[in-house]
C-alpha cells in the first residue's frame, strides 16, 4: 500500500510545481506586456528631454494645447506658453506652432494661445495656429502632414513629454522636448493625476504608433509654417 502512495505523492508534487511554473510565467508575461508601452515611451524619448538652455536650435516649436476658460489659458497651458516664449526669446526657435482644440465655436485653444504669445512680444506672423489638434497624436500627425514640419521642439508638461515625443517620432517628426514642471509643488493633485494618467495613456499611444490612424481632421497642406519661416529669414 505504501509502495503505491509514493507515485501519487510525486504526481501531486509535479502538478503543484507545474501550476507554480505556469503562474510564474503568466505573471512575468503580464508584467512585461503591462510595462511595454511605458518602456517604449522611455526608450524612444531617450536623451531627447532637454532644457531651454541645452536643446538644439530647431526651426519650429510645437506647443500642445490644454484647457482654456473665458478666453484665458489654464495654468498648465500658460506655463507651456511661457516655455515657448523662453525658447523664442533665446533664439532656439523661429516659429511657434500652437496646436489645440477648436472643435466648436465656443471653444478655441489655438487663438487663446496665439493671443497670449503675441501679447508678450512674439510677432503675430511667427505664431501659426493648428485648429484641429484634438489629441497629442493628431497634433503630431498634422504637424508633419499638414504643416510640413520635419523637426520640432515639443513643449508640454514634463509628465506628458515622453508620450508626446514618442508619438511625434511615430508620426515622422524628429523632435526634442522641453517640459514644464514648475507647477509640481503648486498643483500637486493635477500633476500627480497627470502622471498617473500617462501610464494608461501609454497603451493608447502605443496603439496609435503601431496602427497609425488618421487624425480626426487632416486636410490639405497649409503654408503657415513655411511662410513664417520665410519671413523669419
């Protein structure tokens, strides 16, 4: 009787080990897949995150939109615009392409962004508006396909910058990024939420980079950036 129990115990032990091995392998696979989008963003962004002082001079800054209210930029957007101003004043860029949401008549991010910059000394002809930047991906694709931008400095909050750089790369725009983190101590809730949101947004971004969907609005080539660069020369 005892002789027959040994194989049974061995069989149970082998089954247990097999289940443990499968559980471990499943955990590793899920972890790898779960981290893949974030890993991709960090790999693509690499050493492209810079400051105003050390970013290479590039003809165009792509300034990504955020919220506006009553004709004024949100604090997040105002800080992005301030970074764009610093780049322009430092001679790092010649043209500011402001890309944001103008999906309805009562809401217009690009015009608010343009007014903010012009009021602070940027010549109006050096600020070009993209009224169909409904998402980061749309802004990157339209910069390339509609405005003919091949190289750019992307301006947004630091927590958003790696995703923006990865999507610009997927859209065919060679980009460096200068981010704003000045609100990290002031709007802790906003910046923590933004950073947390980026983890989930990375999955959507990776899908966009792989599938390359058309933006919500594309349209023909617009000469605004070309004309602004010609005027700057």
